[in-house]
C-alpha cells in the first residue's frame, strides 16, 4: 500500500486538532503508521529560527506578503518531511485564514504543488456548536454577538468549501467532508483513518 | 464557424444523458454536425481493453489513484477524438463524482488541459425532482430517506457549481446552467444546441 | 511601502464604480498615491483602435471567443500600465460577466497571471438593494419581475464568490469582501483604502 498525504482543514472551533490527535492514537492502536504535521507550528518555528519570534495567534495579523513568504517556506519544509517519511502523513492546517483584511487561502497553488495531497479534508461542525466552542475560549463576561457571528461562521464554512473545490480541481484530489459534532471525535477520527486504508 | 467543444455535466438524476441525446437528435434535424462522447464509456472501454473489465456502476467504487490513471487515459483518448472530428463535440461527464470517500473532481486541471472546452455546462434540476427520479431506480420497497437525501442533493449541486467555477477560471470557458425540469428536456436540448450556433 | 494592486469587482448594481471613485478621492485627500483603471474601458478602447468600435453595453453580447481575445489584450495593456505606475493600482472589473450563454469569468488564469493582484475584492450589496438600483436604470413602465430577479441576483453573488475563491487559490491573494449598503459608500471606500496602508 502506497503512502498517502491528507491535508486536514477546518475553521477554528470545529475541533480539527482534536480529531487529528484521535486519529493518530487510533492509527497507533491499529498498527497503521501515521504522522500528523501542523502547518502553523512549522510557520512559528521558521519565525523563531529567523530571529523574529512571534506568538502563534499573531500569525494571522501579519501583513499578507510576509505571511505568504513564510507559508512558502513552511510548505517546502513539510514537503521534505513528507518525502523522507515512511508513513502516512496528515497535514493539519486551514483552507482559509480569516485575517483583518479578508480570507487568505491556506493552500494556494504554489503550496499545493509542493505538498501534492491525496485527500483534501474539511472537518465541519454546525455553526451553532462552533459558536458555543468559541465562546468558551473568551474571557469571562465577553459574549459573541449571536446573529452576526452565526452569519460569519456560515460564510467561513462556505468559503472553505469553495476554496477546497478549487484546490481539488488543481490537484485532482477529492474533497472529503468529515462531520465532527460534539462528542463525535472518535467517529470523525475513524472516518479520517479510513482514507489511509484504501 | 469554428468547431466547438462543450463539456456537459450533471449529478445522477438530472437527466443529463437524456438531454444530450435530445440535443444530438435536434442537431441532426437541423443539419448541425454534432457528436456526443461519453467520458464514462471511454473509461469502461479502457478497463476492458486492459483486461480488467469492470461494471460501470463500480467505477466510482475504485480506489482513487486507479480512478485518476484511467481518467487521464480517457481524457487523452477523447482529446484525440475531438482533434480528428470535423463536427461539434459534447462530452457527457460529471463535474464531481461522489465516491465512498468524498467528491472526486471529474475535470481536474490535467483533464481540462487536454480537453480544452469552450463551454462548461451544468444540467440542473430541483433536488425534489432528482430524489423522485433516483427513487424510481431503486428496488421495490427501498425508499430514500427524505431529509438527509435532500441535504445531500443540495450539497452535490452546490459542489458541482463550485468545482465548475474553478474549471472556468482555469480554462476561461463560461459556466452555462441549463435547467431540466420534468418534461423540459426538449427546451434544455434547444438551449444546449444554441451554444454551437454562435 | 511596496506598491499594491487590488482587483475590485462586483455585479452590476452593487455600486462598485462609485466606491472606486470615492476611494480615489479619499486617497488624494490623504496623500496616498492611487490610480483606478477600468478593465471594460480598456476593452472598449482596444475595439475602437482596431476599427471595430462597439458600445460598452454590447461588449457582453459579443461571441465568447472574441471576448476572450480582447480580454487578453486588455490584460496585457493593464499589466504594462501597472508596471510603469509608481502608485497603488485598483483595477475596476467583474469577477463574472453574465452573458446570454452563461457566466464568463472576468479573471481567467491567463489574465490573473499577467495582472498579479495582491487583493481580490468583492463589493457586495443585499440583493434587494441591487434590484432597487437596477430598476432605476430601466425605462419608465418596465419593472423587474421580483422573485426571479431575486433568485438570479443571489446566483450571481454566489458565483462571484466561487470564482473569487478559485482566483484566490491560483494567485495566493486574499478574497476581501466589502459591503456597500445604500449610503455606505464612504465606509466602503475607507475599507478599500485600508488595504493599501499595510
């Protein structure tokens, strides 16, 4: 069986990283060799080594041309890691990054060209659940304004699918939607691991 | 008038093949030279010649990397047929193929690059009508679970449009939506034939 | 600060050109060097010089292959203008052009490759307001048929986002949505100018 690369994406609050960790655990349990690499971690690492350390949450507030440069460097580094790996690889990242000035594509053509994914995965959750999860991360007393937040979340989910569709046409890789309702992370991990069995 | 190539797509149940046949008949009637080629047929043919015959319905259950190889071979074969044709060509195929593991793009970049379409056509029908048509194809006693099916159909139609949009940006060809309500196949065929008159 | 290029798009009736003009005025007021170039104007100019003058409103009724040729020529001309400019550039154009036969992409790959945008801007307005604005442009007595028009406008807005998403993946440029409700053009211009401050 050939080694496969799945790019796993999801907007903040869908539980993407949890699902990736569950999948890693499940793979270990079943003796399937699988490694999860985090795109954002690699970007932060590159910043640190370059002597411009940056807190992770501030990555999305960087100006766009700097973001692009680091994005390309991270992609090159991940491509090397993929090449030298003798196991399946999950790349944990974003389809879109909501910045102050718009939706930045997490997987522009030049990144796809080097990562060569076999699967483009969208982890999705209902907007209501995402809002609930995001609210938990706020300081006490803060509250997400419901109607506008709901609209924004729907827009983010919609743009994720649109951008995924474009990535799919460029790479030929299928778009795989995996639902992650509250309490469903084990089911989601199972569905994700399924991709590597083929 | 230059020879033109329209890629005609639609999810199962929209009546795509019927519309293509009506268009072929209408063209013959009006003395417009037009040929319909079916992408799936060519894929099945390639499988048969390679000594791995496969029932058509099982194509979508093949593993994805094998699908991709045959997809590329079929595209190359169709490109040759287009080149040697002295008539307009309709390619009857899918914008997305719903497989067990996700939406596979029917027209990834490498396929578009060789087919060079002038038009990207989406045949569309209301989800309710598609569900009714699909139900007819089921064995007696089977029934499509309404709410979930309706949601899935909307998702398939939505992804078809998203993928078509990406194909349009890559090729410069317009996305043409042709509605095919029940009883409307002659109108749909007329609209489709219209593309070749320009 | 580096010179930047924003492609500003919107369907007829969203007030795109008004927002562009407001932005130009605001930039002048603040001493920010900024030039607005109109893609359609350049296309009309090319037609005139070629001895085939054409009224602007008829551009979208041209046959598609001729449209594509002029589109490519206009893009090349704009790319030269961008190169020689020592100021920021806004290109006022369309993400999609609704023609008699479908949605033609205003920014196909070959156009994006030469324009190299830093930002892909969608000016958006609620369908109800767009319909109201479009109705004003009609001859007395004419009326837009409400339900169908509303559906078509939603479809145009949806396709604009889908096509923008594909452009974003190809270029790496973010999709920036700027709302332009009635009376909000100054706010919209402010948001647009913000892109060039970075």
